């Protein structure tokens, strides 16, 4: 920032605040302002307050932000910036601090003359949090004084008052979300930590400390990344094997807009592009991603042709160029337009041109200066290209076989009679003996059984052509009937419930993980549309006399045991731990695990695909150390592996 700009910012005081709307609107329709009143809305409150502190950091005045979850789930956010202005705002005759917290859309963000960059999507700010808080207290350290103000549900309960002296500047906000407004009041430390980590990566040099004080022993993490998004890209690859040591970093700006890009390839086959606009994640992509992809493909092809690596017609596709890529794209702009279903896509067309030209120029230069890395990337793209060709042939052959008719169904499949997919289920069962019980126990009108056995291919390490050709997975692909990879077509799916039935032991969780990895990588719409389930066999069987009951957890076991005893405390209740699916007789398996009236099915969701990618990579990838660490840390949870 130039000195002139700094002076302009310092001169900016309460006078620029604009008054737009009342706060009752927020309490009437909270969803309009924070998306929802579920857990996501609850967490959103924190982001709103933190956004203001981050803006202060972007303006160059704040170095350290803290976020604390207090006992009782109130939240405290502090920063060491200039402190919210406390002078009287001429338009309203009220202190600026009061206006910021009581008037909707108040704040420099909307005047255009204040901060250069704003979150756009999130700009609704402090007053919204105030309106939705049972109580809120803000303290401003400024001019050697501590100014304090308190509110309840948006109404002032304490006018701005000087409560003490101070030797520094900054803002401290504590709020208690209003139980009348939210479905849940329980903050999730990991959710907040993930978001704060992201903010720390996106704002190089900013320190963020997050602390959970709800338990006797506080938990705390301090994050500061001098390398910014370079470190972010390396962090995503931390459990993978990078193909080049240094992260490729590019940046540039035009007018008010700026962009940074960081790239590091790994030896895997997946594409991970995380893009942000004004620190807001844009999972649906948009113009910044489009510009990036176009330039990446162009530059790699141009380099390949120039040095005779790519010949004539053998150009590599965009997908080939992105195999194994981890890329972070972060753009900042004053007039961000968020589009799409969830407002998670950046629409400003000039950003495409900006990112394209940065990548075009700087990646070309990088490749010229790093011929070894250039060769690795070109080789990777060309191998991807050949594999894609092989996969296409393999898919074609599957398609031809399927087109020839029913003969193509796998031998092991015990199909059902019903043919309307919306009414049918397929149980993919671990092991032949469990498969046998399931086949006998099922309702063959609508339930199909496909047994799988033995050690399966680790799909994390295999390309699509290998996966299609694999003798364990081919029956799954054929039975589901919807193809694989880019050919995958939900309309052709033969069963609308795909149930993975495996034991609750280590082998079971291994096969479950393998299948889920496979679905995640090659049939993602299956998970996204909620067609995949895990069967939940009971953990305990309780018998008293002629009565048999099943329990799915230890607390439930104890509860049922007490129920069976009734008034008779000494009655004998036989409790056994279920050993495995294979040891249940067909009737038992039906009763406890397959009967739609009585079973528990757990739907597998992927509300955060990148997190799933992380866990899959950790569990399935090549590095042993992080996997062991993960298993150790999650040893307690591992008993019922949770996706
Ligand atoms: C823990 C939350 O809100 N920090 C914060 C907010 C502001 C300022 C500094 C600030 C901004 C400006 C000048 C300016 C805000 N000020 C306003 C408004 N932390 C937190 N720190 N001086 C201080 O915009 O130029 C809104 S937010 F509108 F009053 F200027």
C-alpha cells in the first residue's frame, strides 16, 4: 500500500458510514443473512466478526487475530488493529462503534471509499451477528482508552462507556449466539480451526490463534504462514509425494485486482484446485479457475512442441495437464460477483484475463528456467494422455459387452427380480460366507447380493484403465451398470441403494475404505446423490428367555439389558458380542441388518470432497508415517470408522 493510500485510510472515519436498513429484518429472516440457522449459520457468525479483523489486516494495521470458544459456547474474537472508530458519526450523531453494531450494512465496506477489498458475499457484518446474539460485548482499545458497549439481541444495554486505560490499540468482541435463533449452539473446534488455517494461508504473515476453553484443559493452535499460498499448496501435498521440491508461485495485478497462484504436482492422479476470491472459497470455480486452466494447457503444450517433446498432433488435453496437480488460486477484487447455486462461483470476466496472462507469462518463464521440472511435468501429462486413451478403450469394451445384453452380468451376482432401479438395492458383501447368508436371508424381490472377497486393488495408486481391468472391481462396475469415470451415467444405475456390508473389524473397514475410495474417485455422482450406504450390523446380541434383542452401541446394550431385566434385577440376560456377518445365520442377518423395517443404514455423504480426499489419501496413499499417526490419533474412533 502506498503512503498516500495509507493516509487516505487513516483520514477515513465515521463520516463515511452509510445507513441502509433495520436489524429486525435479520431476526425475522436470519437465513437470508447467514445462510441457515443450523451449525453452518452458527459458525458463520464467527467468520463475520473475523472478516472485519482480516480486513483490518489487509489494510496493513493488524498482525494477530485470536478466536476463543469460551465455556458455554460464547465466542471471543480479538485483533491488534486500530480499533473500530469511536468518534461521533455526523449523519446519525452516534458513535461510529454503535452504528457498526446496530445498523445493517453499516461500515466502510459499502461506501467504496474505505477498504480496497471486501468479502462481498459476507459483507453483511457485525450488526447481523449482534442481532442474532443473546448478548454481545465489544471493547475498543484506542486513544489510550478502553471503550465498551453492550447489546442484547441487537438492542443497546450499555451505551458506549470508557471502562479503563490502555497502552495499545485493537478490538475485542464477545458474543453469545441466541438460542431462540439457532438449532444448535455447540461450536465445532475443528470446523473453526480449518477455516482459520485457510485464512492464515491466504493472508501471508498474519498470525491467527484459535483456542477452545470449554474443557478444563484448553486446546490451542497458533497459525502463521510467511509463505502464504505457497505453503498452502505444499500443505495439501503433505501426505503425498511431490514431483518437484519447489512450489511454482506466480502473481500479478491490474488496477484494483490482484491474483496469486501456487502449484505443486504430486505423483497421484487427482486434480486438486482450490480457488478463492477475497479469501472466500469458491468451490464451484469461476473465471479465475477458467483462466488458470486455459493458460496451463496452452503453456505446457507450447513448451512441449517448442522442445520437440510433443510431436505434431499429439497435443495433451487440459485434463492431462492437471493430473496430479495441487493448485491454489487466490484473487482479490473490489467488485466480486458471486454466482451459481450456492453463490460459490466467481463471475467477473476480467479476472479470467488477468489470471490467464499471469500464468501464461510466468509459467512459461518458470519452465524455461527449470528444464528438469518442465520435463517431469511434460512426462506426467503425456503419460496421463496415454492412460486416458487406454481407459477409453477399456470403457468402450465394457460398453460393447453391456450392449450385447444380460449375459454380461458377473457370475457372483445374485440379482433381484424387480427391475425398476428406484425400488432395488444391491448389497456388496465382504466374503463368500457372509455372501451366502445374505443371499439366503434377503428378500430376492428387490435385494441383490454381490459378494467380494480377498485383497482388493488399491485404487489410490492405480489409473482408470487398471481399475476397469481389475477382476475384483469389474463385477461391481458391471453390476451397477452405470459405467465409470467420465462415462458414468446415473440414469443407467441398476440399483438406487448401493449398500456396503462389511464387518465392524479391521478387515471390514479396509474393504469399506477401498470401496468408498473407488466410488469417490470413479463414480463420484453415486456418493454425491446419496446412493451409497453402509449397512450397520449390530454389535451385541442380548437374550433373555425367549426374547432376543440387538444393540448397536455399548450404551444401547446397557439400556436394553436393563429393559430385559425389568423389575427383576437378578434375571439372567445373555449378552454376546457379534463376531461377524459370516457367523450370523440368514434369518438373523435379515432381521438385524437387511430388513428395511428394522435395519439401520448409514448414508455416505461427501459434503466436503476435499476432506474425504485427504482421509482417503492418508489411509490409502504411499506414505506410511502419516497413516500410522492418523490411526493412532483416531484409535478410539476407529472402532466405528465414520465417513
Ligand atoms: C474483532 C473484530 O472489527 N476490527 C476492526 C474493525 C474496524 C476497524 C478496525 C477500522 C476501520 C477503519 C478505520 C476504516 C472497522 N471499522 C468500521 C467503520 N475486529 C474488528 N478494526 N479504523 C478502524 O474502515 O477505515 C467498520 S469495521 F465502519 F467504523 F469504519
